[in-house]
C-alpha cells in the first residue's frame, strides 16, 4: 500500500506544481482556485463533504471534515497551502512549473514549500475516508490560499470570519522532518515555533526635479539607497530563545564547538567560518532579529529624466520571541541613525513569535511514527525562521507543529537553499516517508 500511496502523492504533487498558483502579494495573484479544483476532484468519491471559501476572486480555500465518534476527543487539522512564490526561470536547470520527475526527484516551484505536504495530506485523508476510518475526534483537511503573502486571503481571513470551520486542538503543517545528530544520537526535527514577522514599508521623500540638473537636488532614490545600505550593514547581537540549546544539542557536535555556539560572543565566529552558506544563514536567523530590504517602488511616475520625490522600501523583519513593535522601532532607529527621521514607517504585518508546547499526545504519536522507520531517532523541537499559518492557529488556541519525514540523504543546508530558491525539488523517498508519517500519526492519535 505504501508504494501505491507514494505514487498518488507524486502524481498529485506534479499536478499542483503545474497549476502555477504564483502569489506575488497582489490580491489578484495566486489563483489558488486551480489547485483547489484539482484537490477537490481528487477527493471526489471519498464520502466527505467539502466547503469552499473565496474571500477574493480566485483565492479559494478548501475544508473537509471526517466527523469524530467522540465529541470530547481532540480534533486534528491537516493543513497545507496551495500558493507558491514567484520564480525566475533563468536560474533553473528545469522548467519550474513542469513538475518533472527526474532521477527520483520531483522538480518545480512548491515541491518543498509546501505542495509536497499539501499533496501527501490529501492522499492520506482520502485513504482514511474511503477505507471507513472513524477517528475519535474530528479530522480536518484544510487546503489554504495565500500563506506566502501573509494569509489575508487565506488562514487569517478564515480565522476572522469562520473560525469554527478550521478550529482544531492539534494542527500539522510545514515544515520539519530533517535528520540531524550523530550516529549515537540521531534526531528528526519538528517545528514547534516560529519567529515573528514584522514587515515594514519605509516611505522616503524628496523633491521632484529634472534629471538633467541633479546638482544639490533632494533625490528620494539616493536617500533610499543610503537607507538600504545601512539596513544591510545592521547587525544586532545574537540572542538565544528557549529552544536554542536543545537545537544545538541535536547537531551531534563536539563539546568545544557546542560551547562556542551557546556563547553569544563566539557564535558569530563559528557562523563566519562555516563552509555551508545555507546552514550558516539558517543558524544566524535562528539567533538574530533579521532585516532584509527586498522591494523598492517609486510608483508609475518614476522616469529616467525625473528626480523622484517618493520611494517606498519594503523591509522583511523577522523578530525573536519577546520582541514587539516597540523593539522593531528601536532596531530601525539603531540601524538608520540620523536617517530615521527622514522616513515614514508603515506596518504591513505585525505578528509576534509563537511556540507550542511538546508535552502532548500529538508529540507522542509523532515520535512513534518516526520510530517505525528510524527506531533510534528522537524528535527535537526547533524554531522556524520563516512564518507559516501555524501562527494563526496558535492564536485560536491550537497546538501546531511543522512536521514531515524526509530522507536522511537530504541535508539541512541543501534543504534550506531550495526554499524560495532555484532548482526546488523533493525526492520520492521523502514523499514516501512523509505520506506514511501522516497515516501513522492519525491512526495512532485518533484511532
């Protein structure tokens, strides 16, 4: 049966990739209706009724529910988003929306983030429904839109308008399942928390003028360039959250290296000397508030022969646990110095960091399921440096974990480089392991 389910997951994943539900942050992008149609067609005949929700044209989410036999038993939501981030095909060796199966790997935008999980959850949900599985508590499948741009047309809208449809005691979503540790203490990661997201738009003002006379002019673009430079150079000190020590323990390091990584004064030296840029970047993000200037917009009036009077800079800020909007404001003041008074700041997102506890039956079921193929592996809780829709469910009171079970051959540095990067792809063995993981967890927790 495992091979049959893996083949179904692979086929559904390829179709979801080809649907190209690209979310560029505008309300009219995404078109997640294409993948909702695909998933609903796949789930047809399962005996489950599904509801579609469309707060914005084309931005469709899908919810299905297998009713539990015990109203007092805890419920579980299997949640996967259907949108993907934009892509530049020039950096790819294959068609990013071809969904090709090459040498045991499925290629395409979303293969890792997170259509592999969305597909495998759908396959397991249908398998359970069609085989007559009756969970003790409600089992929910939620294919959601707009995760990649903040959830305003997806999970956040659902939580604000139809919380009773998606509320669950437990939630499984992206991302986890990476192997780490040494041969004597192998570990598999489960994401139990995530950094906060505090996107900010910096509006820089100047004075318009003719581009042929730039001398002593107030050019907003030049000021914006100086601001971007300062943000790029800003480096707040490391600060360790409650999961950092356990995360370091899971790496299987020698005692001297472990001590260096647990000391905020020496961590920077360790990260600077790491040959794997992907791993270093991830570990830096785990221990620092980060600022990344990623978008600039001067409006349609910008022309080659006109000195711009206004430029917007969008800054991706990711905060550590305990940091609020006040701390973000202080960071910006420290980064920009005397330039901070020359800008207007607009908050685009302001969601704090969140963490779920691990002393739960769901954690125990995950440990049992991982232990079937990897008897010596123990789960280790980690903090995600990106945001997911888990934060929305934690606001509703859920325990939410990012989980999966990937091939031991897929290393963390390579895996992190594929997120929103070139040549995104996932191997069939990881699809097999993850599909089986959902099946084992659900039947153990709810059977």
